[in-house]
C-alpha cells in the first residue's frame, strides 16, 4: 500500500513539472481570450486584421514583436507623400538656385571690364596690336 502511495506521489510530482502553475495558466487563458486578431488604424480608423499592420522594428522587453498603430496602406501613403513633398521642395530649390545664378551672372563685357580693373596689364590699352602685327610681318610670321 505504501509503495503505491509513493508511486502516486512521484506521478503527481512529474505532472506538476509539466503543467504550468495556476497563475500562469490563468494568464495564458486571459491572453488567449484577449488576443487581438484585428486592430484599429490610428490614421484611417478602419478595423483591419493584424497582418495588415507592419511590424515594429524594435522588439518588446519580453522579446515579442509588436505592430505599428498605423496600417500598411496608410504607412505606404504617408511615405509616398513624404517623398513627393521632398521631390517638389528640391525642384523648387533648384529653380531658385538657377534664378539666383542668372541674377548674379555677368555678361562677357562686364567680366572683361572687371578683369581689366583687377589686372590693368590685361587691358588692350597696354597692348599695341599694330606694333605686334608689324613685328610679325617683319619676321615673316603669319598673324
Ligand atoms: Zn489606416
């Protein structure tokens, strides 16, 4: 009799090893009952299945991976809108830059005048072209 009692005690110990404690079982039950299968998007407000929500990049403290509050369609639209706005802004900046370049650009005449002011020796006034032509003629070099 005492032998079979010991056996039952052993079986009881083994069973308790493989069954979770009551508190954990209750938590699992609550988890199963409240497990979300759908979620409401914070942007469009539609109730959608969980797989329509992108995963979060960071893991939670317990190692599980959460999902974004925004559905995939809304995220996609938001990202597209961001890049459209960025592209438009860049195009606008490029136009402004081109307009500035035209405003500050010098004509060839103005550039030559400024160069001559900066370096007077470059001015044609310092160069006797006719004398140079005569010198070429005297030496028999083509002008
Ligand atoms: Zn949405």
